[in-house]
């Protein structure tokens, strides 16, 4: 064992869990192998992992409260795209298995695009159920963004199977829904279910805007996703409006 090279030891631990790696390295120390730096690395990884698990468990407080009240299928609901000048508003609803922790899940705005993309499939795979609803710019102009957001949320919820018996929402209350609702201010930072929904909604909308970018490349939708950046406003002034612009949002720029 003492003759093991550092590379061989690293190869041995790379597919192990953090705890199993620590136990393996501690066992090597008894043979005289020098693995102090590698052990320190895994102790730091363990500390980081424990901190992440604690954060996620704290984000289950609203879900645990609902379970304590007798609810079984708790859906988190959130949207993406209320503020942009172009494109749809997209909402997602997610029911996670009770107690499930998915490392990295957080308010989508706190994550990088790569992090969101990495979590997107994992959330869909591990969720008991999920739904995604989209309301386009024409309807937004017709009924206003708040009502369009609620419409997208209601559509996402309607896709859930099993249907939820409790709904956690990010600071919104829906009309004409008899299911118990719990609006939570900053819910995408405080509820794991809402955070998961925020990721599904954001990734779905961003992908749509990248598709629109290939149709209307002069506006830069793949970069700003329809938000009112200086570059986007400049493009509107130069090229005029395209079919996915929200007329009620851009009237001050034309």
C-alpha cells in the first residue's frame, strides 16, 4: 500500500462517495501512505456538502409544514419572463417526492445558465410530476402580464398528475382554484419546490428565446432573452419591432 502512487490513489477515490473516499484515505494512512493533502480536499468537500444539505433542508420548511397539516402532493409554482420586452411568459409547476433533496437547486436567478441546464433534466427525472405552461406576447398584450402569468401558472398546474392538494407560489394567488394556496414572498429562495419550478420555467423560456434568435438574429434574443438591455432597445430603434415583441411593453421605444 505504501508504494501506491498518488495518481493510483486518486483513481481509486474518484468514483466513491465523499464519505467512502475519506474512509479509504484514512485506512491508507495506517500503511504510511502520505495522503494528507488529498484528505484535506475531501474534508473540505464534506464540509461543503454538509452545508448544501443544510441549506436544502431549510428550503423544505414550507413543504414540511404542509405535510404536517395532512397534505400529500405539494406543488411549487413559479414563472419566468414577466419583465422582458419580448416573448412569452412561462410558468412551471413541480411536485417533488417528500423529503427529496437535489443538490444545487436554488432560485434560478442565483444560478448560472450552465447550472440551470444541468439541473433541468434531473428535476424532471426525479419529480413525481411537473407541468409547464406558456402564454405568448399577443395574450400578454390583451390581458396584461399579471393575468397572463396566472394563466400560464394555471395551465402548468393542470398538467400535474397526481394533482396537487397544496400549492406553494412565489408571491402570487390564483383565482378560480379551490386547492389550498400558500403565496410566499421570495418563494423561489425559500421553498425547494418553487425553486425547482423556477429552474424549469427559466430554462424552457431561455431555450424558446434562443430559437427566436435564429429567426430574428438582429435583435440578440439569445443573449438578453428579451429583456430591455441597451443593446435590445438599440436594435428596436434600428430595426423596428418583430412579431414576438410585447406591444404594451415597448410602446415607449417606438
